[in-house]
């Protein structure tokens, strides 16, 4: 890729290295100059511009970002359209974000011009939330560098994805003590139900028992027999 100032009649097909603004228009940095753009620049009295020209084998930023992001086309994420060398990736459902951190590190080690950033592993996410972004920093990257990044991404079947929440019936075993007010236990049950609601899970039943291991064990078994797939134990001391 080469940068330099060129006359407008030599600029077609190149990319603007800096934004250019006139009375009637503004062309952003990275705009590819075609006939309409050059005509507008000429009409504004601009004789030359600073541009970037791709070398043979270079891949333009938007195409490069899209090709790398396409490796992450798991059904649980949605890939946005490219813009200025960036492609954002969004969750398709509420759930838990899963990412192969070693593969992401391998991609980012290929070349400083190619980057992919993600949320932290196991972060809870909502539908539509951005979970990752691919960014090509210059206007283009050499094809061999892009291919190396794609190869690194292909070392895993699940570079990044969102595991949807699974609704489960949940039981609660709460231990009682003479000094403990029932209102405190009621509040604990309400808070748990509120947290479960995010995944569509429900508090199927609460069992309050004396504060001893045999009573707790019996309650856990009873809730499991009644269909509880997850049992929470609240020990109030």
C-alpha cells in the first residue's frame, strides 16, 4: 500500500487518506474515489488529494474485515455490515458468551493491522448486544496476512458463540433458626426467583428445614424427585 498526494485525474480507484469537506459534501477518510467523487471534488475547486493505493495482493479493509468475521458465523451470532474496516458481531439471543481465547490470541498475533476484540469469556449477554468486533486498522492488508489470520481462526469450530439460557425448574432448600425472621427468608426466595427469570427458569418450590445436614439432605432428595434440575441451598446462620 502506497500513500501520497496525486492530481484528481490520477486518483480514481484510490482511497482518501484524510477526510475532505466542501460546502456541499464531506467525504470520509477511506472513501474510494470513483467518477462521482472526483467530479464533486473538481467542482469544489480541489486539484489534488492525499490517497492510499493498494498494492497487488492487498485486500481492502471492508472486504478483509468481512472475510475474517465470516469465520465466526455461528448461528448464535449475527455479523453486521462492514464500515471503515470494522465488522461488529452481535448476540442472536440472551445467554452466555463463549469464546476460544487461544484462537483469538493467535489471530491477534498474526499482524498488528488485524485485530479482533471480544467480551470476556462467560460474560452474560442480551440479544442484540455486541459481543465482538473485527477491525482492520489500515486501508488494506496483504492477502497472505489475512489468510494467516483466517487459518488461525479455523483452528477451532467455535471461535465465538452465545449459548442460550436453558430454562430449568429450580428448587430451594432454606434452613431455619429460631432467631431468623421469616421475612428474611421470603426476601431471599424473591431475589432468587428474579435472578432465575432471566433464563426463563422458575422457582418450582421452596422447602424450609431445620439447620442440620440430615434435614437438608432429605429436602434435596425430595426436590430432585419432584423434578428439580437445580437445587439451591440457603444456609441462614
